[in-house]
């Protein structure tokens, strides 16, 4: 174990690891000095409150000290299920551990590694505190995520991390990156067309047989900071004589469930006799895929456009598209209904 002397009485901490699972042995310990601003702040200690005991003040001060460490990850895993230890954590007098999930499944509360006849497991609040304060860099840090995540919650974070990498769909191209970087790659290296849009707004778009895919980028999604871009793909396919239109989200963590809803509608040329424009519309949850592409009929909802609703010799489709976040109160049905009549 190696450690550096503290400067100004403060240390800055984090726990670094490339991946929490599987456990990686033989990891060194290090400590980093805080920056100068933190040192100056530490030089002027804050006196304890009048109603705060010296012990409580010392505990609060200790809680503000952080250290960056590397440790054998196996120590942080439950020996029964081999998953990261998540509070509440239990321990027998011989030191054997059990995570809260495993302890809840035991029919005998006595320690299993001790042969079932040992002492009963007891809750260990100190280990709970260690587990809650042990953080590592998100495994997607190489793709742009700068979050430090509690070790036992890394799997949950990865399922929702907006920086989880996606794959380029072009044959022979093995490019792998977070969606915003994949967007730049597809537009720069493969000449995919793109357009910036916003949530809660109707955007007129035109697609045709020669423009069968269009990347839609929303800046400031809120999942990864003000500059994070969420990427969607509007794709045109075929189903018999009809054209199909689908909208999907370029997102690696599709298992987390849909997070967006879209409305897509188009109008036919005016009827020669009545002047009425036939309108067809779809409203659907936006499916997510780690490889951008057309949504198959069996995988999601698509808009089927008959040939008579296509315009001109180039068979263009004038579309209107609106994308909203689910659960944010963004969908205004009456406003959208009014816009479809225009």
C-alpha cells in the first residue's frame, strides 16, 4: 500500500476501476492531494455548532475526507452470490459476509460457510457505510461518461448510461462509440443526412426513395449534460407496394424500456374532385436499438403509406414528426391534433 501525505488536511477521493465485474485482483492503493482551493478552505476550520458534540463534529469532518483507492474487487463481492455487496450487509463472528439479498433468502440465519452450526449473521452498519461510499468511474468513461458510481450500483447505472456505445451499421465498419460520436461518424464518414430537432415541436420533413434514412439529433437531452445529444433515426422501408416509415432511438440500453414517444403523419395530394387531403398517422413508443436501422414490422410500430399518397415522380413523402419524452408531461394531444389538420 502506498499513500501520499495529506496537504492542508484534506484529501480528494475516488475509487478507480475499469470494470466492476469480474473482480480484478492485486490493485494498488493511492491517495491524491486536493486542489489549492480545497487546501485553503481546509486551513480555516469551521467551528462545530453549539448543539453539536465533539464526537459528532469529528464524524462529520471525517465524512468529508475522500481518498482515491484501488483494491481487490473480490473483497467487495458477496461470497454467496458473487455479486457486489449491497446494503444491508451481514457478517458472522468468523468474518463471513452475506449481502442483503442472500441473507433474505436463507432459511437458516446461521452462517453457511461455518457449516450451518456457526453463529448467526448480524447486520454490520460499518460495512454498509463502506459499500455506499465506494465509488468507481463508469465503465463507459472511454466513451465520454464522467460519472463516479457507487460500486454496487454500477450495473444499474450501465443500463441507463447515455454514453453506452452503439455500433456503426455500415458493412465492414467496426466503429463503436456513444450515440453523439456515432452521429458524427455516420454523417462525416458515410454521408448519412442529419437534422437537428427539438422535443415538443412538430418538424416538417421530406423523405423519398433516394433519401431512405435521416438522423435526427436533439441537443440538450438532459441525460448527460447540456451538450449531450440524443440521436434518433427516421427510416423508410417497404411493405409490399406501400412505403413504411419508422422512428427509433439510437441507444445501447434498450433493456431499460422506452423513454420517448413519437407521432408521425403525412397527407396525400389533394383529391381532384373534393380537394380533401387524406391523412394517416401513427403514435407509438420509440423503440431503441444499438445498431441504427429500419424498424421491422414485427419489432415495432411503423407508418404504412400507400403509393397514392406519395408525391411527384420522385415519390416523396412530406412528413410531420414530433418526439416527446415519456413521463415529462410533454405530449399535448390537443395541440398535436390541431397541427395535423393544417
